[in-house]
């Protein structure tokens, strides 16, 4: 089991290019949200609510409210044909709580691990034109838009590598389009106090 969860986490990279024509069923999206539902919640309040989209027209509207890959300055985001097939928008219900602690992070990780387990990939997006997205969705004010998760069949290779001598943590793409993600060494993040 240990190897299985480690392998799943290693494969669970942020994917930003997809096979857009690959259809993801509403049933699959609901199964992914069910993983989030079963995940821990601060005080067990369970204030998160989800908006699901696998409709191309709605997806295009959602896509227009998102910013992609800040470190890739010359890349505005996925082109047509490489965009996500689906989205899960995580919101917090303010009638239950005004603070959502780390619930949305836990939920997002559960969703992405579930997606990876069935051959899909995704990307957590926090850079959102929330006002515009709220208008597009006709979302009542009681729901705070926390994150958008883009989901699809991965169309890119993403690899982990150790941070180089300069200590640069910025992800990058090589000439073949492989996405490289530098990670700090384990010995660099454990404090020996």
C-alpha cells in the first residue's frame, strides 16, 4: 500500500494541457466529489459545495475566467484542443462558516488523487476572476469561490526533479514540451531542532 500511495502522489502533478475532446462523464465528476465529501473537514462542518461542468460551452466560459502557469511567462494557457474536458469549482457556503480553513485544499487533493487513479489529471487554479465567474454562474453571494480544478486526459508529460544548485523552484518546459517541476530535497525541509 505504501508504494501505491507514493506512486500515485508522484504521478499527481499539475497538468495544464489535455485532450480536450476526451469526454468525462458527470458520474465520474460526482465520484471525484464523493472522495472530497469523505475527506476530513475542520470541526466536521462540511461547508464546501461543488459546481461541476463537462459541457463544452460552460467549460469555455469557466476557462475565460482563469489564469494559467504564472512561471511560464510566454504561455497564455492551453490552446483550443488542449483545454480541460471538465471543471470542479469548489465553493464555501458562508451560511455554514465564514472560514474554510484547509478544507478546500484537502478536498482538492482528494479529487486530484482520485482523478489520477482513473487515468485523468488536473490542475488546482486559484488565479480566478471570481467576480466574472460568479456572474457567469449566477452564483448566490452566500457561496465563496475558493478554487477551480481543471480536469482532463493529460496531454503532457510532467516530471519531478531535484532543485538545482541555484535553488530555483520555478517549473519550466524543455524544447520537447516536457514540464519540469523542481522539488526541494527531503533533508532540506525537515528541521532538526
